[in-house]
C-alpha cells in the first residue's frame, strides 16, 4: 500500500480545505480561460468506441465531463484523485450531468494507481502533475496503465515565453492571485499555487521525464502566451 509523504499529506489536506470554492475560484482567477485550456487538452486524445480514459487529479470532474462530452457514448471515464473533498464535489457535479452512467471515481494517489497494466486508451491530468510529490513515479504509473498506442495528455501551468508578458504574469500570479484567493478561500493555498508553478521543471526537462517514463513522440503546445502548456506522449 502506497504511503503519502508528509508533503503529500499536506497538499491533500490543503485541497480538501479549498474544495468548496475550487470551481468558483478557477473561473474567477483565470478569467474563465481555464475552460478553453481543458477543451484543447481533451481534444488531443484519440479514444475509440468502447474505450476507457483515466483522468488523474480529477478534482471536481471538469476534465472527466469534458471527455464525456467529446467521446462516443460507449467510452467509460475513471476520475481519480487523492483528495476526498474534491471527489465528493465531483460526484455531485457528475450526478447532475447527462454523463453519470459513464463516469466513475476512485480515491488514489498518482504514484500508486489501482488499475492493471495496459487498460486505458488515454490518460489525462490537468493542473495536477505539479502536485505529485514523486513525479517520475507518477509518470511511470501513467505509462503502465496505458494500452500500446494510448496517449497521455498533461495540462499544466507554465512560465510565459514573452519577457514583457512574463513580468505582468508574475505580478498577477505572485501578488494579486494570493490576495484574491484569500478573500474567498484559504490564502495559503493560493500562495502555494504560484510557488508550485515556479518550481515546476522547464518544458524541455519535463519532456525528458516523459521520455524516461517510456513515452515516445513527446511534444508540447503552449497556450495563451505560454501561461499553460499541454504535453503529449504516446505509449509505444
């Protein structure tokens, strides 16, 4: 049985505290652009009829629902998260959607997925990989549960490529975002957010980690001046 580190438990508990306002603050703090980012990421999947998709760090189920919207009705989606508070809200959201019969949830960390080898046609994780403490182990697990030819699609915050836009972004991310987040939720969580993004590996380094995990045809797409990046890898 996988045992979370102290850091992992701290991250899990933090997300439990912000779960009630998570969706509202996602929309507010991103000015609603997060929806288009998720849509772009899901569009990179290639899921056949009767396929299966695993959405890791599913949170309140936004990506799982987007996958259900854009795949055949025979496709089953498993939403996995290690934060119980997020899963409770995700289950409520999915139950009120037209896709309740297609989406199921599992409470598990990315580093120890409770699934057999080679059972999924696609794996997604949106804004969650930076919260995986043992990141390489998590990527290895994603590779393990994918079928040959299956894709992993990872959406994560990045550092903007433009020097001018990066300066504006840093001001918002470091100064304004924690202030606004603190008005509606746990300020510490919205201080952690920019810190975790700035500590995340550079694009080339993260793609090298995907290659180390065994993925091929690894590439990335920058979105909105590089605020977010979608990484894609294929299971050989």
